[in-house]
C-alpha cells in the first residue's frame, strides 16, 4: 500500500544503514572540474581564461570520456576555436578505439553534435 500507516501496517526498521561514499582526493578534484565546466556552460560570456581551462582539462583528464563530451558541448555552444574542438573529437575517437565498451556512449554523444 502507498500509505502503510493508513492501513495499520508496520514494518521493521532496516538494520542496514546507508553506506557512506568515501571519495579519493582525485575524485573530489574531478568533481570540482565538472562544477567549473557547469559554470562555463551557464556563463553569458566566454573568456580566454575559460579557453585555457578547457585545454588544461583536456590534458589533465584525457581518459574521462564524459568530461571530454561535456567540454565539446561547451566548445560547440560557445563557438570556441576549431583546434580545441578537433583535439576533443580526436581524443574521444582515441578513447572509442582503446575502450570498445565506450563506443556506443561516445558515438551517441558525438552524434548529438553531428560530428
């Protein structure tokens, strides 16, 4: 039933508690980078600093396929120079080749940009 109390039903309290996720410092840093990327996406203007940050993320996290797709989304949306877009696409194609299990995810992501 949707409302156990209304039907006079009671259930025992679960003995297992929610597991606390412990992130490594590298994972926390990556989460921060996703936050910066979100800020870039939502910003009205795009600065040279943002461009440098995008290049830095490409070089620091080359194997993070989702980050690369999101960077590409921002690059296409903000009309960033073609060199960065090409580097992102090439990196994603490399990941597709090296990690076949990501092929479908990356292919569908690139299809969104019609690349």
